[in-house]
C-alpha cells in the first residue's frame, strides 16, 4: 500500500482513493461501534457501518487536508460498493506515477484488504487472488458516476475525541451529579450507571448465528468441486485413451488423482521384448512425460485440465431421498461389482465461524456455535465415502449423483488368460469418491 490519493470534486468536496482499512462489525449500534473502532485504530476519519453495509472503513488523512475548513471527504471504495449493491465486483484504476487503485465489493460491502494503491504487478496479483476466492467475481471496466453517490453513507466522518462526544447539556448534568455524589457520599447513581452500561454492552453483543453459519457454509461450498456422472465419463474416456503399448512396453496399470485444476494421471508400463527407455521416450503421446522405475518399469505422466462448478448447497440430496433413490440404483448394478463399500454419513469438516465481540476490555475473537433453532437453509452437510472395485467396463453403468467428488480412479491390467465373468475381467478398476448429502 502506498497511502491515499485525494482528488477534489469542487471547493467543498474531495474523494479519497485508497488508504482506507475495512473491517466487518456485527450486532446492534453499528454507528457507535464504527466510531469506537475508528478511535481504537487512531484514525482521523471513518465511514460508518449500518443497514447498507456491515463494514467500517478507517483512515488517517494528512493534517494539511484536515485543516481545510468546510471540506467534506468521501471514500471512493464506499462509493463503488454503493454503486454495485449485488454480487462480487472488482475494479481497478490507474493514476499518474504508476499507482493502481484496486477495490472489490461483495453485495455492496467493501472487501477487506482492498481499497489500496499498488504497483501494476501487485494490482494484477490482488485481482487474481480475489477471482480465485470468489469464482463468480466480475471485473468492472470503464468509469462509474461517483458524484451521485456523495452522501452520508460514503462520507469519511471526522473521529471525535471523548470531550466532543459529550453534549453540552450532558456535561452540565455530569458536573451536578458529581457534586451530589461528593455531598451525599452516595454510590447509588454510580451503581445504576455501571449497571446500565453493562446492559447496553450485553445488548450490543447480539450475534446472528444463522447469518454467520450461512456465510461460513457458502464459503466452504465454494471450495468443493464435484465431478458427478459427467466427470466420471470424461475421466473414464481419458484413461481409456492411454496406449496399451508404447515402444514395446506393455501397460500394467493407470491411475488418475483429483487436483485443483483437474486430474494428475500416470500409466505404468512393463518392459517387453526389445523395449528400451529410448523407445519409450520416443513414442510417448503428446503432453506426456517419462519416469523410470528400475530396468523393467516405465511410467508416463500427464495432466487433464477440467473446469468444475462449486457445490450448490441448496441442491444437496437429503439422506432419506439418497438412501431410497440412489442406493436403489446402486443395488441394481451390485452383481457386476467385485467390492462395494459405502460409509455411513459423517459430518463434513467445517470449522465454526468466528466474530469479534467487545467484553469491555477490547475486541475478542470468539467462535459462533451452531444454532439450536432456526436451522433452515444452513443444514450441515455430510459425507459418504464410496469405494468400488469392479471390471473397468462396469464403470459405464455405475450411477453417480452430481454431488460426488471423485478422488481416485485406477485400473489394473490382469493376465490375458483371465476368464471374464460378470465380476471379473482383464481390466480391474478401483474408484474412490466422496458423496455429499444432508
């Protein structure tokens, strides 16, 4: 970050690009929380959170700018977020001197660690990182009308000191009450005051567990990339294209493991008559690389690029429906399989969301327990692991639901003297995958 750029709109208004730190706040009394957080950050100005945005922005403006009497400052990031109230939006703007301003918003809320001035390379890296974290992010181009969004929601308000926060009438009352306390030597008012403050603090600590868990589950689901039946068909044919012979070497097995970008595959070959490492290398398929496993084994490696969509929580099958419909489909092909293991539903590994709360001694990061009631829309997903061993041809009729992540697909070449049966064949396959249910 290289600070901020302040551009004057007119004699009374200026827009601040960059230099604003954005943090989420929760609970009630967001305006008071915003100013309190700004004071804790030793900021000079802040953009308050409210019904329009759950994030507060804080910054330290140069003293020479603050002294310009009557001038109001506005956050360019808040203006961008207000102009783009839905979805994940990314925007960058170049300034003279090679500074690039990068901002991103999610449903009208500025995303933390954006609203910064970077070099061009740093800006490209930040935009790429945001797009990686948010698969549906949209990069906005062109200019947007900032003037129409200069309002109290986008204004950088000055941070008041403790004395400025107290109304004049309240100052008089405090003096009177203090005199009464001294004269009467009574602690009753002080006790009532402390009790009231404690109640206000407790009320301000309300945490919407349902909303926090919904956000957490959506974040988790965005990292799960199912394959489903179509994914099985694609990798099935990909492995089927592996040559049976390469330069006199005979295939013995092939394996594909899931990766972030698709599949990492390898095929193992055993030496045949007249085969050499050179003959293997010279006859490798395009895109393959060779490795050696001693004098009589060669391995071909290749990768398969696949675009997968994230898991849609709203479409995850319920366990009763899964147990009836899918299990029945699987039972129909059991006679064609050598081994089938389907584990019992187990909770998906999802950590509890965390939020900051004020316990009277500053903000503290705490876990948000799963709500006991009102769980509609935030049902916890479960995983059932499927482990199958069967003739390779059986995969052509294997049923899979869309919410299946194939972790491994492997086949082994048996003896040519193998007598094919419904459960045995020359090619034996092994599939391991996770099925998501709820």
